[in-house]
């Protein structure tokens, strides 16, 4: 809608300062001619908007002009409160700041939007860390966040996975990323990625650094994840999958006469694939590489031998049966839930 686009244009100039018509058109995903018309509409409405010609020109608002935050839709108010994850904010030392900001925004909302915001808080809770993993201890996270914000150089003792494990590093922290409950700092020179929980010792230096103007944290992280997965899955396995069984990243699907599907799957290593494929039980058959097929065959043989000798060890261990007073066996009563 034009009204929404005019508000977006106004907020862009308010937050970024001078912008050219081409830059505004790219941000708003409209033509430059549309930007010209929108600027004329804002000027006619009394907004102090000025255009400067020349190489360094562009549109800008009169110094000191600010627009009030009005016109929030119900969806925007809901998204605003959903975006504020209390867990990560607390880890960064900003829990009370986030709570105060949300309180102020909530107080400024009209009653009908306040209901939507409260409903989001009541019905949705964001919990980033995964199951079956202890939370990482990140005592240096607030100091790293402060260095990111103030462009201060860090001198750290960092533990990595290869020898020598403990190394000293000089970091220029560009930004922080929270991925699956784990914090990473992206730092120059490079840049490179470091796990915050692996920082053993930290000292904030007096030196300041200049963050590259063209550095985009979100774009860097997207490329980093893509490169990580490409490096991770350098080998391949050829497997057969039972009907209804699927595998992520599988390719070259070929349906066979018995209903099974032959696919090619990228794998990290024989050890990793061995553990992952065993989880599928009888729903998978590994064909290639030979060392992976032999490894799984040995494991299955060991399991068959172990459970094949089940009767020789008494027959009732873990069987859920017990001797009966009448000489036979009776089924044990199921355990009651607490």
C-alpha cells in the first residue's frame, strides 16, 4: 500500500540519514520514479524533506526532525514482542533493558494492539537450545558483547580442537551470533568464527578497531554455514531406503522393483554415518562405501550374537516375565506412572 510505503520511506531516512533515490528504490523494491512521487507526496504533507544534487547528494530530513511511532498493525505489534527473546538478552546482560523497553512500548500501544501483544507473550515462548545438551557456560559473553558494541580489541586465550589446543588470539569482534543455543563471535582479521564458550581468558584492550563498511553479519553467517556443510560432507554413501524412509540431503533417487529407493547421501565420515544409519534399523541398507557396509555388518553381527544368546543367560532377564507360584510363568504387571 502507498501509505505503508510512505511510512517506510520516512523511517528509512530517519534512521539512515541521507539516501539517494536509487538506494530508496532498492530498499522499498519499487522504481526510482515511484520514489520521486512518494517524496513529492511527503513534501506536500508538510514533512521537511530535502533533496541535494550532485555526486554526494540524496534525500534527507531536516536535522532534528523525528516522527512518532504510530500506525503499528496488530501483526507488527505481535512480531515486536515475539522477537524479544528473554533468554539471549539475559545472557548478554540486557534482560532488564529488554523488559523495560517492552514495558514502554506496551504502554504506548492502543488497547486493541496491547491485547495482541499480551496474547503473544502468553502463548509463545522461545527456547533456542536443543534437547539432550547441557547449556554452555559463557562467562565472557557480556564482555565480548561490550567489545562488539564499542569496537574494542580483545586479547583472548582460546581453546580449539586441534593441537596446540590453547592459543592466544587478538580479535576484532564484528558481531555475535546465537545458533542452536550456542554463541559465536565473528571477528577479524579474516574474519573468522569463534565459539564464545571456548574463550578461557579474556582481556579488553585500549585499542579500538574500525569495522569494515561492507561487512554484513547476516550475509557472512549464511555463507559460513553453507561452506561449513560443504566441508563437513565431503564423502558419499549409496544406500537403499525402505518405503516411507527418507534422509536429508539425499540425491539421485531411483525406485527399485521391491519398492525400496536407492539414493546417494553426503556423509561426514564413516564413524558419523555408522551411528546415523544404525538409527534407521531395518529401514536402510548401505551399499557403498565398502568400509561403511562392513562396519555396519560387524555391528549387526555383534548385536545378533548378543541377543541370540539371550536364552543362555536365564531367559527371564529383562523379559518382563517371572516365575509363577503354579510352576509356570506369568506376565509382570506394568509399572504405574507416577
